[in-house]
């Protein structure tokens, strides 16, 4: 496990972009898993700048979105498909047919989840999965619960997630209550994982994930079991980590 504490959000975004660029440079046909939310916006901006200024080539890569709200049309401004278009896809040369998101309007969620999981494995699996973290320790939309759920599945969102994500919708009533998310197994099968957290609001979730027990009650804690995880933290997300001093118990 690697952990980088950055000076500020801008530096975190550059470090994260560098990680993605390295993955693409090492493998121009890399399969990437990408998150939404406020945290990765700066990383996407950096990637767009690298495309415009340095010719970073996205034409060979494949992107799988981590999750999508159930029942929200892909052209809804609150949808994650819409988010990805606005924040990355429409600014770079990634072919639309190489970008995937769970189908939010599917009639049969179970079938859609199986289809999405199959698409990921048929693409050869994810080379680099980029994650954010929810205030309750969720990754993707894997909410705290009694079990780690392996594959893509339909999720009932936790009240704290609905509250946290209400800022992206005109009113609380309009926040979807359900989502389709890749599973913990989908994430753990990725060859490498990059996880970003910015702001003191994430400090407790980060501390529990890095220094607490591995438990489905705090989904990000499972990342300790992965052989190639990099945490990039900024703006106080590291502030609750307990410093272990040499020679003291
Ligand atoms: C949502 C997404 C997650 C994301 C989390 C944190 O719940 N499903 O993938 O990591 O929000 O978002 P933010 O970066 O806005 O705090």
C-alpha cells in the first residue's frame, strides 16, 4: 500500500492524473474504472489539459464507470453518464463505444448487473480502478452492510449517501434512492487501485479504512487486502490518521 499526502487539492489532482497517464503509457489499450463525485473533477481537468497540450491519446483505452443511479436517464444532468460526458468524455478522443456505464433505465436490474460484470471480464478485467470514498466508507456505491458483495448489483443507498449527494440535485426529493454499482469483488479483481480523498469530511472514513479492521461495515477497509493500492490524500483527509511513533506501543 502506498500513501501520498498532497499539499492541496490541485496537487492531489495532478498526482492522480499522473497515475492514470502512467497506466495509459504502459498500456495504450488499458481498461480503466472511473469514479464520479467532486473529488476526481480536478484529475479529469488535468487529463483534458494533457490531451490538449501534450496529445495524451485516449483512443485505445476502455472506461467502465463504477456506478450509476437507477431510473435516471443518461441525459439527466444528475446521471453519472452525464457527469462523465461533461467532465471527460466529450473533451478527449475516447470513442463512445469504449465507454461503459450500467444501464440506468434497464427493465431487469439483475440481468443488467450480470451483463455489466460480463462486459468487464470480457474486456480482460480492469487494469487501474480509480476510486473516491464516501463519508461512510463506501466505494463505488458499495454501502456499509453485513457482507461484501462480490459483483455488480442493485443498491439501496444509505441515508447519509443520499444526504451527501443531494448537493448535485435541485431538491432532496429528487435524489435517487437506488443505484447500480460494481461490487467489492469487481474492485478487488482490478490489477491496481488508486483511491483519492480530499477534505476533512473524509478524514474519519480514511482513518477507519487505513487503520481500522477489515469489515463490510466500512467497505473501503477491504482495500488493505489488495496488493497494489495507492491512496492520494489532501486538504485534511489525512488529519485523523494516528501517527505510530517508533519505540512506543
Ligand atoms: C458517490 C459515488 C462514489 C464517490 C462518492 C464520493 O457516492 N458513487 O463513487 O466516491 O460519491 O463523492 P465526492 O467525491 O463528491 O465526495
